[in-house]
């Protein structure tokens, strides 16, 4: 494989369909994107792994949303890994890259920095939010933390909230290639039964705490097709998921050639944050002058930092809030 073909599939999401089994899916590769996401913060290894997994899930799920829509994934728990939040912004125009950003909050005093991150989330919930833009009511779906990974939480969400059998197989971690430094790489495959093939389930499920799982919402040929595709996905190796030695179309042929895979146009992705001085100012517009006064530092300014990209903003307090005395100037 040439260097050019390796680069062609870096930071892309490739949608596909298995025509024989009526299953759709996506293959995602994140490398430069993930490096940039994690470079914004000095996270301990346990949190880095959670952010990497969440970013990969976000890329795989987010590819289905429409232009200019925003998809957000959140995991909140009562353990030391308190919050993992990611955003996927659909491209502004056809052919443009989508954007991903991610952020984590954790209790440093309670966290085991090198331990497994998922048990350190504790009890909580997994949420998916879709913002369709101005004038539209955002969609939100929530399921309890379940299973042994963020991938399991996402699978439970789709079974419980969307009644769509869904499977993720992910690989991620730091790697070093010849003549290159250490960098993060991630790759994964998502399988999902086509909506019209999935019957509606009622009652409790066979999953953790009675939650539904994939086998609870399938029967007959659909279940047989699903089980066959999952057995094929079980054979994937981590190096095949992460790349770059195996490109994504070749990976699909290796895994699913008997299922007649059909690929569609790939979606490029990049790291991107939407923060700006205007957005911060807008978020502070609900506060009174007294509230703004409490936010003002001894140096006479109001500061704000973006949790996703680390951008730092400073404002004249007289220009903030619904009682602003002056028009905005050249705040940084």
C-alpha cells in the first residue's frame, strides 16, 4: 500500500450496506482528529481512553445526521470520571468535512489514572442529543450506564430507545510508525439493522437491569442475518480496525465479502470547535449587572475558557449581561 492510500482513509467515515443481510454500517478512522482532541488537555491515561472511545462512537453515529445538524454524546456518572462529552457538527455544505470535539471532567483525587476508565464512571446515564438548528426542538434520548464499556452503553441506547439492533467493534490507542512520533490512532465498525427490518418490542429485555438488547428486538431471518454478520465482525483484528496498513474498503471485503458489501461516499472529519467571543457573550446575556459583578476579577475583567479547545476570552464587564452599559469593543 502506498503512503497516499494510507492518508486517503485517515480521518474519514465510510458508510456501507450489506445487501445480503439488510444491514447498514460505517467504518471510521480517526488519527489526526483524535490527536488534536487529546492535545487540548493533559488527561491521565484512563480519561484519554474514555475520550478516544467516545470520539470514535461520535464519529460513527454522527455520520447519519444531516447538513448543519449537531449531534452530542454525553456520559455522566457519580464516579471519579464524572463527564465525557463530545460534539459532532454536520458539514455546512456537501463535500466539506464534519467536525468533532470532546471534553472530559474528572475528580483527580479519586481517579485511578492508569486503571480501567469505564468502572470509574460509576452509576449514571448515557445520552444522545440532536440539535436540528434554530427554531427546532432538540431531540434527547437517555439510557442508564450498562455493560462494560461505552460501546455497550451505545448499543443499549439503540436497542432501548430506538429499537434498532446495533453493534460496535472499536480499537484505539497510541502507536508509533517508522520515522514518526507517537500518536493516537482509532478505528471502528458499526453495524445496524435497517429500520424497516426491526420489529417493535414490548415489555422488559434480557439485558442488564431488564434493558433491551439486540436479540430482544429481532426474530426469524432478520435475527439469523444479524447473528451471521456479527460472527464475521468478531473475526476482526485490532490492527485492521486502526490501520493504516489495511484501508477501509479492503477491511469490508475481508470481513463481509459474502454479505455483498456496498460502499457510499466517505465523509471526511476534522477537529473543530465552535466557541467564539460572541457565543460567550450571548451565554452571559441572561445575567444582571450584579451577577456580572460577581464574575469580575480583581483586574476588572470577566474571563472565560472553552472546555473543549482551551481558548481564553476576556471581556469588559460593562459590555456584558442584559444591563450592559456599553457596546462590545475589541474583547479578546
